[in-house]
């Protein structure tokens, strides 16, 4: 709450995950989602974010995911919120999924010594200080580097305008970044269509 991540601003959580992808040197990010059809309350029934970035290097996992939410990092976040530094540098975005879901699962592939390795990370909203993946031995793979994060156990957001609020926020948040990096062919793909921020 101190850094303004709440169910009412669920779209900021999705935005933080996208920034983490760009911070991982991704050029193409694909967001796929489905939303319940109820007219009164709203919630996601599917959210998945895929990128072609560098992946999460296994040896750096503990530094990437912890410590989180300590007072020093929160103060830095508040002080630097208007700076153009890497958005995901504090690791905060990785836990903000709790605003709309109860579980997050990462399948990540990274390169080391000219070989690609893959492993999985799981976090539950009930145990944010505990996550799998540290003890897992990465397996060599022919898959391309990148990360897919899949969310499940969705919360009722009590919001019938989920899609509109999400898309409007993503346009406001990423239009300048995508335009400035157009020559690099950066893409933000939403349900198989490039985000139209015109």
C-alpha cells in the first residue's frame, strides 16, 4: 500500500511485470489475458506474460527475489519514483501480483557458457517470503532464452471495467518508451495484437 499497489490499481502490477521484462533486455513482450463476463464484479480468468529477455539466471535468483519490501528499499522507491531508472531494479514488481492473483509461476530460460538452461519458480501470496527454484537444478535445454510468468487463483477485483482500465494504463505507461525505441523494434503485444498507443 505504501507504494500504491492495491487491488484498485491492479493494472500497475501488470505494468511492473512488463517493466521487468524490458529491464531483462526483452524486445518483444506478449501479454495474454481473459476476463470474467460478469457485469457486476470482475476478475481475470487468465493472465500470462512472455518475453524474449535474458531470463532469470539461477545463481542470481536469491539476489533478484530477496530481500523484498524492507524499509530501505521502499524509501528508495518513493524517492526515485520520478527518475528514469530501471523500473524493476528493486524486485518489488515481482510480488505485486497479489493485487489480482494468489499464485505466480515463472518458467525461465537463460544462457550460461554458451548453453541454455531452464528452471521454474513458484510463489504463493500466502507465503511471499518462500519460493521454489533455489534448490532446483537447472536443466540444459534447446529452448530460446526468455521468461513466461503465469498467474492463477484470481481475486475478485469488484470492477467491471478491468480491460478498459488495463489497456488505458498500458498506453499511458508505455507509449513514450515504445515510441523512443521504435528503431529497436520493441513490441508490446496484447492478446496477439500490438498495443495501439497512437
